[in-house]
C-alpha cells in the first residue's frame, strides 16, 4: 500500500501528522549559537533525524549538554561499530577515548570510508570546543560515562569469540546492553537530577530504573534488527536463549519450513518476554521526570519501543527484513506521549496487542500471559480505571503521591494539546467547507 493510501485509511493518524507538522507549540525558544555549536547541531541532524528533533526541544539548561553527550556517545559507537578497524587499534582507542575529552582539538580519520557517522570523529574538534564550555559538573558526568562505556565496549571486543558467536548468556546480554545503553540512561539521569528536572530518587536506586530505560530500548532494537545484524556479520541474540530452539541462529532466516518458523517465533517471543521485564521500571522512571521537555525526551523513545515490540512479537517477517512502525503511528504516539496518562494508555494498549497475538502452542505462552497481566495490574495501580483492589487503599500506595505531583504538570500540557487539536480540526473544517462549496458550484 502507498504511503498516502495508508495514511488516508487511518484518519486519526492523518490528524496526528498534520497537528505535529503545523500546529505543535514549541516549549522553548532557541538562542544565538556560536559557529562550532551550529556545527554540532548539524552533526546531530546528520546522525539522528528524528531523535534530533526531540533533543532540540529540550529546556535550554540541558539542550546543549545532551546534544554534546549524544555526539560523544555517537563517536564512541562509531569506533566500536567499524569492522574495518583492527582490534589492536580499536581496543586501546576505546579505552583511551575518555582522555580525548581533555584535549582541545583531537580528531580521528581512521574510520572506513563507508562508516555512516564517520563525520562525527572527523569533526570531533568542534564537539570538544563546545564540550569545554559546559559547566564542570556536566563535563564530569559525560566524562565518567564515556570512561565506563569505552572500557565496557573494549571488554566485549577483547573476547575473541564475541563477533563469531555473539552474546553467550542472558547475563552477558544484560551486561553488554548495560555498557552501550544502560550507562546512557545513568548519565542522562545524573544530568536531569543536577538540573532539578528529575526526582532525586532516580539517583538513589543504584540507577536500576535508569538502566532499565536503556535496556528496554536496546533489547527491542536487537530483537528487531535480527536480519540486518546477521547480514553485517554479527548478532546480539543471546545463545543461552536461541540454543533452545536451533543449533545455528541464521537457520531462522535460511530454513523456511513451518517447523523452523515455529522455533524461530518461540525464540523471538522469549526475547520479547525478557524485554517486557523492564516495563514496570520504565513507567516508574517516567513518572519521576518533572520537567515537561525532559519528560517528552524520555517518553518518546520508550513508547516507540513498546510499539515496535508489539509489532515484532510473533511476527515471522523479523527473520527476513526490518519490521518498522508506520510514520502516522509514530506521529500519533509522539503527540500522545506528552503526558503521563497518555504514555500509560499507550503502554496499556500495546500490552493488550501482545497478549492477543499470543499463540497457545508457544512454550512461553503462560509466562507471557502472566507478564502482561502483571504490567496491566501495575498500570491499573498507577491509573485505576475502576476501584482499587481489596485490601489496598489508594492513599496507602506510594505511587499515589508521585502521580498526584504529576497531575498539575499534565494539566498544563493537556491545555496546550487541546489548543493544537482545535486548530487542526478548524483547518480540516475549513478545507471541507471549501470542498463542499466547490462541488456545489460545479455540480449544483
Ligand atoms: C538515547 Cl543521549 C540514546 N539511544 C536511543 C535514543 O534514546 C535514548 C542515545 C543517546 C542518548 C539517549 C534515551 C533518550 C531519553 C532518555 C534516556 C535514553 O534514558 C534516560 O537512553 C536510555 O535509542 C541509544 C541507546 C538505546 C543505545 C541508549 C532514541 C533514539 N532513537 C532512534 C530511533 C531509531 O530508530 O534508532 O535514538 C532515532 O531517532 O534515531
């Protein structure tokens, strides 16, 4: 189906696209930027089209900090990712990468010509110039995470078998995801707590919930990218899981018999079940982000992830291509993720989608049903649609205080959304009027 036909057959998504494109009210204004900072924003746009838009809407206090943090991480990732760099160069480069942050004008031209984000390293001097202008406290947070991540990545490359056999155990899977994604969550939490945009308690649980924010995103990407990663000669699906269903991971792609497909789907679904284990902590985390621009920034990737997870669940297309969510769905999700109730309703919806897609023959059928039930119950506790369960009163539950504190923020945002929706409908009404007028003149 064509993009336009697809959009026309989903009217609520069409409304979302128009509202997002023409009527969204920015939360903050942009101020003057130096030449090197402009270059950094250019690099940001180059590396992440959609996510860049979300970063650029952040509160001025942390917008540049997060941009530079993102670019430093992207640079590190571009070294790790490049299979043309020999491990004897790559490993020390990853471990010593944090020291480059002390230099004034370091750049690196050693990436392969086809490495997609090589420009971030070629122009790393621009990033350094702006990095050194940040408040020292912000610089320290970025430095600490860069150091831990560079060493963690290097640990995994050191293991000779890593690129051949992929991730071995589920513990490996969690640790690898911690290094490349959980640490990002930790760093961002520290930045937001320092700026007083997030509740202190997010820094008082050993960054457990921050870690879950990263792991939920990273695991979902790893599941979705099965085919693409295998084509690039690597895989991050943990052997401890896939070895229950096959002797060789690529068989899910190569062997198209119904038996093999069933094994593949059982494996895929077990990984979805594993990812769902992070959802409760993700929702708790989001309920503790106070600043509206930071809330958007944190919520959007998470709602995309739950939508993606529901799409890949029990879906054999994963073995042959990259399964994506519709553009219109993306716009609808972005608009609904500006308030906590909006986010919760998205999660509730997709959990139900997963539950309904379950196959009774799946070996994890029961576990998946139980996990979905658990999450729905947790959501019910945060935002009860009926009365509280026996024995628990609303006032007794700790989440009640958190939710009450958010109510005012959500009310303010909801007012803005209502204005935008009104403008969008007004436009549609206008168009309809003109259309009816034209038809009346032509045929009437
Ligand atoms: C994030 Cl600073 C990421 N990663 C993402 C993007 O979201 C997280 C990389 C660098 C930064 C932030 C993110 C956003 C908000 C809060 C977070 C957080 O924690 C509290 O990180 C956990 O994916 C990469 C990692 C998962 C490895 C951390 C979202 C993003 N989306 C892509 C979408 C896509 O299709 O890849 O980058 C994009 O728009 O390009």
